[in-house]
C-alpha cells in the first residue's frame, strides 16, 4: 500500500520545546551508555553502499516513466553529507527531459529519494512528480506502487518562453 503524505509529519512544538496545550517541557531523552555512534564518514559510506545496491532497481523503474526511447537514463545523486534539514534523505535519482519549441521550452522530471532510518538502514522511497507518494518499504514492488501513484499525476513540468517580452 502506498500512502500520500505531506512533506513533513512532525509534531509542532513551540520555541521552548512544549507541545501545544502543555505547560511543561518534555522529558529529555535518556542517554544510551556505550552506544556506538558511527563517525559521519562511516554513516555516509553505509548509506552510499545501500543506495548503490538499490540503484539497478530504481533505474529500471524510473526508465519506464520516460516517454521517449532515446531519453537520457535516470541519474543518481549520492549525498556526501547528512543534511540537518533532511537527515533521512541519502540519495536521489532523477529522470528529466527538456522539450524545445519555437517560442517556449519545457522541462519535466520525476525524482525518487531514498530515505534512511536512524540506524542508516534504507526505510522508504519518496517519489515526486506533479504529486508525491511514499513507498511502504524499499522493495521493487513498493517502489513500483509508489511510481504508479505518481504517474497518474504526471511529471513535474515547467514551461518558459524562449525570448524575453519586449518592454516599451
């Protein structure tokens, strides 16, 4: 089953860390003793290996979205850091094409982002086009279901004129 979700499902808190309607601070998280925290380079390497293992599956699924047989193959971007704003994202595949006409040009794209859990294991895919779907795991079937959901809405598309309008 594929679920469509908002960009973030976080619980809102105020600047003091309290949830709405509460007048006390949340209890701090207990620290784990002797918990091995991998160095960032180790975490990146672990995520990179997982993304490369899933690469053939994602490329095969994304290639099916291409309307032209000679379009460029999907490209993989391996993240070289864990970004604080989106720590779960570790890799992204993009399928894009440009359409050029005499007066306008258009760019359309689909993207698949691989998300990881807190232990850097692949958790799910987020597939984006004109709409967004989240997979229920990282299997080929889960990805195909999410891609089928997004395919119904079509690609993300942007059209622009080739010339600037004359200003009088």
